[in-house]
């Protein structure tokens, strides 16, 4: 027993000695946080966001207290040395165009077109700190329609998938696109653009998960890109009208019986058939809520979705199911080939699931990300299922 006791003491001493409990304590250091992006063949169109970090132990810090409004922000094309200065245009927001801009500054902005394959550096500094980042712009982004063949529903029903024109804006120049936002319908007519339609349908086969029936497919050379960022922008999202009537057997949302108009979707839960965003794809069934989440509520409790909707993909061909669309009507879809810095950042923990794990930033001496992209886009029309 003595030997056993001595052995236990020796083993305990050995284990304690081998374990080092003198963990070094990290000393908090305030840093600048920068989010910025540039797109090939375009002038700078995104605002640069500048803020600062906060100590995790400070519970009383508000996000509004962290914005930085006294920074100097400059973008440089490395090969030519051309520079573009940014100005504070809002809380922590910087952009090359500002109120009171001179003609010379405006001309410099419009002439500063981001070139594919070129490297750009972003410098941000204030009296307390500085940081910089570098990105190389992707050289191209080519997409094409994908033939996905036949889809088999959970009940065994076989459905063919649509093939649509995903290059209907490929011949449109950037200058021509400037007139698109103000009047999309006239733009489509003037340039004779072919816009294909897809039908949004509800049910287990169509709105159950990401693996549901694909509305169409998009193919690209995945070996040439690391991450593709997609944006779906609903051009008819803000159209308002009376809450729509409900077809018999199609009740998938809160409803109310109006003696004059019949049964209708009561989008804002007030028992009155009144004005709402009539192109919103609305459903309150469990599966829909699980995948899409709750609707945002605006003035008069009117529901809406964030527009545009964003997603990241890496493999091709990619299926485009119901989850990509929040509104009926005309939708502008953008596929963006992103730089390595974007891929690295989203390989970290950008959504903050682990507060002790930082995303992989390319900001030297700071946090955030500066990335570039090459984008291509097309138009598609999302229509309601008839009957």
C-alpha cells in the first residue's frame, strides 16, 4: 500500500508539472474595422464602412458609439498609381461622391473604373490608428444555362425543369445599364431583351427545402472561382395594392372574411382588406417559416423581405429553387466571382457563432474585409401559379 500511495503521489506530481496553467492573457487593443468592395468594369458603387472594435468586457457600448467619422480613406490602383479619395457621407460611411463635390473630383470618380485582373490597395487611417488591405480583381465571370433534366418529387411525381436565358444582359454595356433602374420596362422594350418567366408554386415538392424542385439551373466554371456571391433584387417589390383574395383550397396565410370582397390574405393582421406589398411571396406554413424565417414588419405592420437577397455558392451547376425569390414580378439576378479575400473571410466566422473566433481578415493591423468581384447579371420574371 505504501508503494501504491507513493506511486499515486509521483503520478500526480508529474501530471501537474506537465500541465501549464500559466495561460497568457491577451491584452485588448483597439483596432479599425473596415468593410469595402469593388466590382470589375464599374466605378466604385459600394460605400466603405469604417468603425472600431470594442472590448468584450464593456457591456454599455452602443454600436453607434463605434463608428469612425474622421478617417482618411484612399483607393489606389497599384499598376498605375491612380488614386481615388473617399469622403465621410454618413455615420462611419465613406464614398467618393459627396455634397459639394467639385467638377474635377466628379470627373476623377467617373474615370476611375475598376479593371479586371488588376490589384488595388485600400488605405484607411485616423489620428489613432491605420490599416490597409490589397485585393486582385477576378478577370471574368461566365455563366450559362444548365439543363437539370427531370426532378422527382417526394410523392414520386416526375417534373421537367426549366431552362432559361441567363445571358439576356450580356450584350448590354455599363453605360446602357444606367438607364435600367429608372424604367426597367422601357429598357427591356427598347433593347428587345428576352426575359423568361418561371412559376412559383407552393407544396412539399416546391417549398420544403434547398433540395426542393429547382426552378432553373445556372452553370459556370467552378474550377476558376472559389466563391460565387449571388444577389436577387426584386424590381417590383415596392408595388402596393389591396391585399389579394384567396383562391379556394389555397389558404396558406392568415385570412379574413370581408363581406364585400370575400376571403383575403390578412397580411398585417388588422382584419381589414387594405394596402400592402402585393408582390410579396407570402406564406406562414411551418416549413416556409423554418427556411425563410419570419417576415419583417414595417409601417402599419405591413410584412416585407430584405431586398436584395444574398447567398454564396461554390459548386456548379447550381440549382435555383424557391428560396432565391421573395417577390413576384421582375427580378435581377447577379452572379459575382469574388476575390480570394472574400473566400477567406467567409471561411472564418463572419456571422459570429463563436465570439472567440475571428473571421480571416485581410486588413493589416485591422479587422473586416476588402474584396473585389467580377459580376454578370440577367433578368427573370417570377409569376404566380394560375388557378
